[in-house]
C-alpha cells in the first residue's frame, strides 16, 4: 500500500516538473522574440526617438499622445489621440519622431507594437520615465481604415511631410470609448494578440465608419487641457 502511494507521488511530481519545464521553455522562446521599445529624447538634436532595446523587430508600431499627463500604469486611463504608424523597427534600431514637440508637460507618450507572433506590447512615457507592459494599454485604432479620404492612423511620412505637429489633434479616443473583454487578464490591458477574439478593433472601427468620430484637426492638445483646467 505504502509502495503504491510513493509510486503515485513520484508520478505526480514528475508531471509537475514536466509542466514546469514546458512553461519555462515557452516563456524563454517568447522572450527571445520580444521587442522592447522605449522613448528617448535626443538633446543635441532636440527630437524624440523610439529605440528598440529588445532582441527582435517590432511590427505594427503606433505612436500616440495622451490628452493629459499619462498615468504610468496598466490599462487605458485617459483619452488618447494623434496615432501615427511608424515603420517596423529592427532589434537595436531606432526611429526619429520628428512631429512631436520637444517639450510639453500637458501630454504623455504611448506606443503599441507587436512581435512576430502578433502579441501586443506597450510602452508609456511621462516625465522621461518609460513603463513597458505586455498587452495593449492604449486604444486600438484601425490601422488601415480610411475615412473621408484620411487615414485614422496616419503614416509617419505623411505627418512629417505635411509639417503636422503635436499642436494638431486627430482620431481622438475618449476613455468611455475603450472596450476591454471582461475575461481578459488586466495585465494584458484591452487586448493580448492582434486579430484575436479579444481584439477590440471592430468596436473602434465603428467609431469612425459610422460617423461618430471626426478625423479633422481639433484644438491643440495643450490648449484643450488648459481650457478644461480653466473650467
């Protein structure tokens, strides 16, 4: 009887070890394919840059501004606007964000991007501090949608060529517009993987295609924040 008990206990322990080893292997594989983007201000050039300090390329890179000082925590906690699509950034590479004003304390910065497995990652930057999160923690704008002849998420080359700056505002998403599946772990924000069941892009697409949102330029982010504080 006692011998059978020890055999059973040994078997259970072996299963637990096997599961643990598999989990560690999978986690290591994921980390080996994970890009990490951070905002860096280049003082000599006077321009913001996005650096990939991870070990894999970052795809579907969308840079946006918060419409007030950003909260460096999980989830979408404020309104966001001005999404700009940036070309993929290889490991060790960087991109200049020439359209961003060098100094402005009325807003924060955020970037969402995916790895090769289409898993979302997010970096938020406020007061020169970067916080990186797994999952999507800024709004999910439809990247390729065109409304009234304008892209919801404007490509970087278009924004730079048109001399747009962060004093313009487009594609604003209010906090009340944000959708998060009730069953998704909060550590992943509002979505874990692009194109998955939890991807809220369908709900956001309705904001633009049904005419509920205006893509035209609005008052500057800083001006709107000042107006709100005056009230």
